C-alpha cells in the first residue's frame, strides 16, 4: 500500500483513498464536493464494498439481557427447562385400602358371632300345660349350673369344683332378667327359697332343676310368680370363668375378709380387680357371711353386672382378640332354649350390660326370713310390676339388695 502523502503533495489524486480533508483541494485548486448522504455515487467504476457486521455481545452479559456467552449469531439462547411438578400422592389408593380394611372388619364382626352361635347347646325349656299369657317386655331366666361339662379333672381342682363329677342338674344361681320400656331389672331368686314344686311338694327351688331340669324350673317359677319366662339361658362354671378372663378380669368389693376353702376363695375386704377363678369363688361362697345364700346371691349379681360393664367397653369392638375371646367364652358352656334365636340372645347380652347404675335395677326376691320364705305381699307387688312392664315404678322397698324388708 502506498504511503500517505505528505502535506505538500496533492491529495486530490489519493483523496478517494484517504478521504477528503477539510481544506484540501483538487488538482484544479477547487474544493471537492462533500459526498452526498443519499447513497454511494455510481460514477465510481469499482466502489469499495463493506461486508455487514454483527455486533459482538458484551462480556459478562447475563441470560436476562443479551445473548448467552458463546451463543451462535442469530440463534436465540435455549430456554431453561421447567422443573418437573412434584408427584401426586396416590389418594385413590389410600382410600381404596381404607375401604377394604373397613369391609374386612365388618365381615369379622359378623363372622365371629355367627361362628359362636354354632357352638351353643339348645334344649327344650318350654313346660307343658297351662302357662301365663304373653306379657309386655321380655323376661329371661338365667341359670348358673354347676355342670362340669368341658372341664378336665385338673381344671375342676383348680376351680375348686372337683370331686363331684358332671352333675349338670344342680344350680347355684337363679336370676330373672326383665327388659322392656323401663330400666332393665336383674332379680335374684335365692336357690334355698322354699316354694311349691309341681309334683314334689314344698321344697327348695333349686330342687326343681335337679328333679326336672329347665322345664320343671321354668314351670315352678311361672306358677309361683305369674311371670311368663320367654327365654332360658344357662351357663356352666367354665363359661363363667372364661367370660371374666375374656374381659381382663372384673372389680369386686367384698365388705369383709373372705376365707372359704369350699369355694377356693381367700381374699381381703375392699374393692379389688380379680380374675375368673377368684370371681367364681366369690360368686359361690356362702359360708363367710351370716346371710348365707342371700349374701351369695348379692355377690352373683355383682359379678354378673361387672362382666356386663366390661363387655360394653369400646375395647371389646376395637380389639379383635378380645372380641373373639368374649364371644368364645360366652358360648363355650352356654345352653339356651330352642325358641331363643340370635336376635333374642343379642338382646339378652345387651340388657345384661345395662343393669348397673341409673340404667338398671339389681335386687333380690322379697323374703321374710333367712329360711328362706318369700314375703308374699311384697313379692306379688314386685311381680305385678314386672308382668306389666313397669320397672320404672319399682320402689326401693320392693327392690332390696338382700330381699329383706329393712
């Protein structure tokens, strides 16, 4: 390339290369014309052409302004990929699992009593001949027999009932349970009560069970009270003990120390939690009190009521093992009348849970002495209220814990 001319050289010849400078003149001394802004002149046969340029990105430019560093010209920078959404919780699966568990639990609640029902022994308990007419409400006869059915000799010894064999025709407990429009009533009939037994004269009421089983006992009670027995329920020693243990034991409150080898019982006075064996001894003992059989009847109602209170606990339904044990224990040595269906038996069980406190009444047949003779005026007044399903009208005078007029 030629050197730029010095100041004394004529710039006109090279003005096209270096551009006209202010004050420079052509060869003819005239000032060259200023280039027009309207575009390049076309009189130059070979004009200089400039390639288009692309502005370079500034250093340090961010994604928010300008192109990314190293991006190709004319190509927009790649957009950031959005983060994937968090996975959704499988609510429908959880809901389905809960529904399956609930359905299985309902099936279990139905299946256990259905199975237990098949384990119950049924007997004919309705007596022949004339009977009281149907009455409002429902009256159950509950008998605690001393049957050893299902107990080994070792178990009989452990329970303190060995050496007698499987008698099956004696009873330590006779209870009437009436349920209807008023409070449920649990009434003890002392087993030594002296009453007329059809075909056997006046004797102890438990002799009717020994002579003729459930039929004669039902007939004797209906004849002497005028109350119609709708259903018969009998439970043996084993079922009694198992029922107490199935609910985890019960609370009893003896008012004195009790040491009765005949009942296999040795306890101190005061409220205490006991197992099935101790509860059975407590319900059978009559040699530690001057009231004898009257005191035993009180203990029996106390234990039976305590079992009912424990059975109605929510734990019985919520704990599957306890639920099964209660159903199994209640039916392990249970005998019912043939006319007693599942619904009637459930109503009986429900009523047994409602004989405590304000929801029920527990008392003994009115008696005049410890011989044991019934106090006929008071007994008949009490029976009349039962027959008319008016348990709410039963007064304290008619419903004494001992049956004596105090």
